[in-house]
């Protein structure tokens, strides 16, 4: 049996399989939730909205929001966290402690090294607070969108933007929308100034203050801080409500699930507020779309993938990869597994590797495509349809059911 170099083994795959294999591999090697999730979410959210767009203003708004939101969420955290905040707040640390800044707060608190944690946790909390620029900008984007539509299209009434009707714009309403947008953008700026102030305090005084230590622990490991004796609750809070960064295998800071959730929820407040400013039709459409979109953005295709793995396992499929706990090895571990199977089955590494990659692409790819197709087009089409129906029904009732 000839051993094949790991970097070249993927090139032995058929042309039709190779791109899918490289994409799945990139998903697992990428910095946290960055490139692949950017592509997934833009594809899921923007393309269907473009297909179902109701006017040029509607299309422009959706394009602006989706591209700016996904860029903000998936690329800015690494830039702001790794290359700016980490450098600024880690200056006073020794080289060894600077490396430990990439370790998550949850991992640090589980190790319970009090001497080290006193120095590192306040720095990590300061970096996390500096990254609050991301959810607060996400909050502001919907108000920026309202100002943009006013400036470019001179429209603030959602009925006109969504082509439900074509009426003369109310100048007083436009001014109300404009003032509200500027006020909320200013509010977000004020909150961020407070975050930076607290970040500076944590970074400079945190190691000597018990109160600041507690605040730091809550920011970077809320589940561990609040629910030590309740494992499920602890893990939930640490995963979805933690403001701390995750880290790559190279020790670089990257977007965490908790930060993603913070972005979605904070952005949702702005989403509802900016929608309410433009009329009840916009608010109702937001209430229809947001819960589904928020759940999808936070979980991605994970829920679908978990269910799909369970189904495959019960059917006896992909048993080379899916174990009884429904866990699947990472892509780069397929080489070692292929070598092991080749010895057991007296076959070639290339043959076993090809089979494993097919299984891996099936397990990861089908739920991915399903989520894009169903979540994207279903949600976009459904919200447009129900907005139109609600408006038509309300108009009939206003006219006495005629």
C-alpha cells in the first residue's frame, strides 16, 4: 500500500467531486464562522429577496442590508478582535500570557488557574467589549437603510417601497423617520462609547478588582459563572450568550457562536424599530420573517444536518464516518481513516478516501443546499405573499368588505 501526501490526496478525486470536497474542507479550516457562512447566508438571504423584490427601492435596500450585514458579522470580528483590540489591550502582558488571550474564557475558567485568570480574563473581556461595535453597527444598519432610501428614492412609507400602492409621500412622516434614524444611530454610538470606557477600565484595573473580575468572568463565560451546577444550562449560556471570541487552530481570534447570537438579537431590536417607523405593514412583515431568519442565521444548517445524520445512521448509511453518537470526523482526518480502512479491506488509500469524501460531502452538503433552497426562497416568498394579502384584506375591511 502506497501512502499518499495529505495535501495531494484531495487532487486524486474525480473532477466532479473535487470542488465540493475543497469547499467542505474550507468550511472546517476557515477562521471560525467566516467565509463559508458569508457565502451561505448571502446566498440564502439575498438571492431569494432579489428574485421576490417588489421595487428598485426594495431591491436596493435588501442588497445593502444583506451584503453589509454579512460582511460585518463574518469578516469584521477577526479584523477588529485579532488585529486591533487584541494588540491594544494585550500590550502589558508577557509573551506567554499574550498567547493565552486566544484561549476562550470558558476554557480558562475550567482550568481554574486563579493567578493567570486574574490577568487574562479582564483583557479578554475588554477585547469582547471592543467588539460590541459589530452588533451595535448591526443595530444601526436598519436605520441607515431608512436614511438611504429617503435620500435616494425619497420614500419612507413602506406601502410605496413594497409597491403595495403608489401614494404621495407624507413629508411629516418622512421627517419622523429621519429623526428616529439619527436618534437611534446616536444611541448606538453612545452605548459603544460606554463599552469602550468599561473595556479600558477592565484592561487597566481588572486584575486588582474583585468586582471587575466578576464582570469579566460574566462577559467571557456567563454559563460557567452563573450555572456551575447545571451543565445543560451552563453549556447553553456559554455557547449562545457569551460575548467572548472563539479561536482558530493557529491561535487567532475569530467569531464565536455567542457573538453571532448577540449580533442577531441586537440587530433584531433595530430591525423591528426601523420597521415600525415606516408603518405597520413593514412591522408585520418583520414579525413574520425575523424569527425564522434569526433561528437560521444562528444555527445555520446545523439542525438540519443533525437530523440528517440521525436518519443516515438509522438507515445504515455512511457508517464509515457517523458513529453511534452521530459525530463525524473533520475533513483532514479522512486521510488517516482512509489508510486504516485500506489496510483492513486490502484496498487502496485513494479508493477509500474517495468513498469517505463522498460520504462527507453528502453529510455536509445536502443539509447545506436544503437550507439555502427552503429557508431562502420559502421565507422570502412567504413574507412577500402574506404582506400583500394582509394589506389587501385590511383594505377590503376598510372599504366595508367590498
